[in-house]
């Protein structure tokens, strides 16, 4: 256990814990948390601060069921419009459908305060486990996850310190591997196109790995084009046009995801660019939509369905054995698919040194 990863409580938190932390009676704590009774604003603030700091979540299951768990597994993902996450949910469902457990999901919208609300509501119904996207959460969310007393699996990212178990890939390594493949294929003037990344932590980590590996190869990104909002084909077209208008001599475009890469490819083909001879491009995620394009863009398959399966299996195993957590780390290896937009013969040179980070 590292210093920045506090021990998880050995038992669920109670009103008494909040009472002791706030210095008021359990009855007063109950009134505050149930929004009933006459309580001063000063006392109310003190109780709410203590509850948030501890990660306490009221139990909505009444009576004789109050000490039990329900056969639900909470799943929190950022978006349903991104084609990555339905595949993850499919993998989770494949495993849980053979158990008494039922997945229920909520959307965080890449917004930490909203994730807090979703997490609070899910935990108040005392689920048997939680699967949460990513490793970056607000302090309040981390406190709730640590105090939940149930197995927690964070998914899709390994670059950080998990609460309990984690299943995913290293996005920094994935970005570095793509950079080596691009450099190994002989491309030299490279542009990056992707989301603004303060909240998309996984895209930020790929960008860091990508630029770091390029630097080690004596290269750097010529220019970049960022966007906010949802990914889409039209967004990819717009960004590609803007970047190539500024730098018509670019010979490779690296997109942060496959949807905008697909839009960029369509724009390039319409404009008559020689792809991949004079202009290569690559995306990320390995979505099925790419197979229906005139050329299949290079991408990286992150095994998202398998990530869902492995996360669900950890939850199912913990519930079957009565374990509050497993502390398991499952590292999957993403695979580069050169498609038709990365000079494949030379791309293999980059693959040969894939383990040299």
C-alpha cells in the first residue's frame, strides 16, 4: 500500500462514523442527510463536509434489507455516443448474464462533479460491485469508492493508482508504440488532431506517450488541431481541412480516435491525396465502422470487449467468494492494425522495437 493510496475501510461506514467526525449526534446527522428537521446551516455544513470527506453514502434500502447488498453491479462510463463504450458494456453483460448479478449503468459525461452524483446515487442502493471508467476521479468520488466496502474495478487505463482492481491498457505506452510505427514507416512531418484533453485523461496520456516517443526518434509534431464536444465524421473533416490548409506538406495525421480519423480519411480521399504514399493517417480504438470505408484507417485495437469481460469476472468472483475487493491488476496489450493508411511494410520496423519505451 502506497502513501497516497489510503487503506479501504474494513466495514461499511455508519451514521456513528459521521457523527464522530462532525462532533454532532447521530440523530442530527440523520436529520441533515435526510433533509428533515430544524438544523442550523453551520451544523448542516459541518455534517455534509464530514460525510463527503469520509465517503459516506446513506443506505436507501429500508428495514430488514438494510444490511444486505442487492444483486446489481453499477457501471459508470463517460458516454454512449462514443462507440468504444457499448463494446465494453457488451463484454460486461456477457459475463454477468450467467450470474445472479445485473449491470446498471450511469453516464459521467467526462465531468467529475456529475460523476460524484451518479456514484452517490448508485452506492445508496448498495450494489454488489462497481465498474468505473478511468483512474482520475474527484476526491469525493475516491472517498466514496474507498469506503464502499464492495469490489471496485476501474477500467480502460493502467497509468495511475487504482482504488482496488484495474483492467486496461497503458495509454502512454499505446501512444509511444504508434509513434514508433509511424516513424519506422518513414513519415517525418506529423500533425496531431484530437480532443481538448483536460478531462479526457486517456487521450492526454496517449498524446504524452506519442510526443515523447517522437522526440526520442528525433521528431516532433509540426502542428495540432484540437476540438471540444463529441467525436464525429464531420468534425474529423473540419479538423483535417484546417490543419492541411495550414500545413499542406504534412505527411502523417494522427487522430485521437477512430471517428475523427474516419472523417479525416474521407476528406483526404475527396481531395485526391495519395494515401498512404504521400499522406498517412491513424486513429485509435479499432472500431468496426472502419471496415466499411473505402480504405481502412490504421488504428489500435485496445480489446475493449475483453476489458469489459475481465472487469465483470473480477466482480463476479469477489461476490461469489464474499470478498470486499481483490486488488487485481490486469494489463492487456493493444495491437496496431496498419490498415490501408500506414505504409505496412515499413510499419513492421516500428513493431520490431515496440518494447523499447
